[in-house]
């Protein structure tokens, strides 16, 4: 394990890839490794990309990657796709659209399956982003599963969220119902080669008029034709604007703090679940009580009380 | 709570234009519980190997119809070795003459799958070979 971290520190991409796998698998020692590299994180900028299926998320990511590379930045991508709940398998196809990797091996693309995690990301996505960040990647893009519903995890996982919509992919009212309006820092109306694109832009602008945001930022709407890389330069500008505006307001630090809080909470939840249901006898206890026809909430209350009592002595 | 999925890269090197076979294999492996990274058409050996490294796959499955297997397959095997990824299970399918199958065997392709093979055979081969190599790596 330690030699892997050394290889990682010396810039070995294979070691980076292997450490991501260990985080995904929750392999023994993965948490210590992440803590060991924690001090080197915080230099990369994390861009979340979400929106309904087929909106052009991967194509946009490809265009952004090329633009960032041209500007001299290193680029990494995490592309999340769903795990089948029936077989546990996954088909990860986002690389197909990322043609820019073909002649530029400095772009690091990693496909991740959700492995049962809801919320649009994999359990290890923030860990993987931390590894990429500590490895030295400056621009880190995170493409969510994209089911057309608000995938809230992407908000805490990234420094900025791009919501990609397209004409014909449901109207803006649907987007609002799905909660996408709340998580967008920047809207992209992709496939603007379609005649209905202007309508969609107007709709989004109107929605934005109506709603208050908890910070002073007003999300811009950028039109793109990702397949022709049109609008990508403007999108890059908007991302930079957002970054400097949020940095000046001190919001970026607050957002990153929220990410760490969520990470700590989740780590505690994971450990406790393991402790309660796998390493202790509670699972057997629950089964036994249910067999005796004891009702579910009574069993839960009893278990929680037992834990409370033992905590009294600890804290 | 640790779980080790088998990760497989399904790639199509060379210039031939359709990938139905590769897609069928990719979905079959997914249905067997594997995480399958599919890269699309016209991949160079270099980009296939870089993808295999970045995705940290246990196996690479190549599909080819163009007849260029005797140049592309050995090149990919060699690049994987040079990157220190010789532990990756390398296999492939397509229309490959018997004598070529023999020479590819010595070059890192222990088994290849011709047109008559079933997706189950391919999946079982990958499962057993990855299992064997993981067990060996842990000792
Ligand atoms: N007409 C048009 N098609 C696009 C555009 N951007 C992406 N597409 C196509 O839309 C499809 C879905 O794109 P993809 O990037 O995979 O979407 P994702 O599912 O959101 O990641 C692909 O066939 C793309 O070629 C665009 O600006 N205009
Ligand atoms: Mg995609």
C-alpha cells in the first residue's frame, strides 16, 4: 500500500488508477491512504456536469477538456453510470464521446459505476476526485449519471454545477419540477443547432426571474452546439467568472467545507452500519425479534436505546 | 463491505466500421455482473492501453474484423507489458485464422474467441482467469 502511495506521489498514473479502485472497493487501508494525500488536495477545481440523458453531457465535457488543455491546464474526468440493481454489472460508455483523449494521454478519464449509490454519483466519487486533485489535475470534471432528476450529491461534490438541457429534452418546467433549477450555477442549452433552442433559453431566463437564490449569484445561460464545439469558449469564461465571483464572496470555501462535513458524516455512517449490521449481533437480534412477531419500530427503538446507553459512558 | 468487481475494457482497434459484436459482448459481460468500459470504434493501440491503465481494468477484450489482428494485437500486448500491466487478462475475438491463433497464443493471448463462441464462454473465461490472477497476486 505504501509503495503505491509513493508511486502515486512520483506521478505514476497506474498507481493513481489503482488507488481509485481501492477507494471504490473500500479495500482495507483505503481510508488511511485518502487521509495521507488529504494535505495535497484543494488545488484542483471541480466542475459537476449534470442533466437529462442524451443532453450532451459527455460531449460538453469533451469540448471543455480540449479547451482546458489548450489553455495549458491538466484535465481529469470522472464519468458516472448506473449499476444494474439486478446483476450488479454496469456498461460504462461515456468514453465513446471523449475523443480528445485519443491524442492526449494527459487527460485522465475514469468511468465509475454507482454500485447501488443513489443521488447521481458513486460512493467513492469524492474520494476519486481527491486523488485526482492531489495527483495534480487542475480541472476535474464530474459527469453524473443523469436521470433528469436533481442529483444532489453533485452539489457538494463540485465547486460549480453545470446543468445541461436541450430543446426537445423536456421543457424547463419539467427541469424545475425535477429540482434542476436549484442546483444549477450555470445553465447550458446544448443542441442550439435546433430551432427550439431560443425558446428554451427564454423559458429558463424567466424561471430565473421568479426564483430567489440563497447567494447573490444569478446563473447565466450559455448556448452550445457541443458536437461542433460551439459555445465552449464562452462556457469556459462563465466558469472562470463564477469561480472568481464565488471566491471573492467567500462562498467557495464554504462549499468546500460542506463537502468535507458530508464526507465525515458519510464515513461515520458507513463505519456504523458496518459495526451494527455486520460486526455485531444486532442483525441476528433483529431477525429473532421479528420471528417473535415483535413490531419493527419497537425493535428499532430498543436497538437505538442500547446504543444510547453505551454512548453515555463514552462521550 | 469491501467488494471487488471485475472491470473489463471492450475495445475495437482498427478501421473496420461496425461494432455490433463488441456491443453484444459488452452487454453480456455487464449482465454477468462485470463493469464494462466500452470505448467505441477506431481505437489506436496507444489509446486502448492508456484507457486500460486509467480504468484499472482486470481484462481487455479486443474485437476485430478487418484482418489487422496480427499487427494490432501484438502491439497492444507489448504496450501493456511496457506499462507494467502484464497482469491484465488479454483476449479477443473476430475472424482469426487458426495459425494466427497459435502465434498470438505465445504473444499473450492465451485464448481467442472465433465467430462460433458464445458470450457465456467469454464471460466464464474472463471470470476464471481474473480470479486465478487475483489469487496469485495475493500470495
Ligand atoms: N445536434 C446535436 N447533437 C448533439 C449535440 N451535442 C451532443 N449531441 C449528440 O447527442 C447525443 C448524446 O450525447 P452525449 O454527450 O452522449 O449525452 P449525455 O448522455 O448527456 O452524456 C450524441 O449522439 C451526441 O452526438 C449538439 O450540440 N447538437
Ligand atoms: Mg454521458
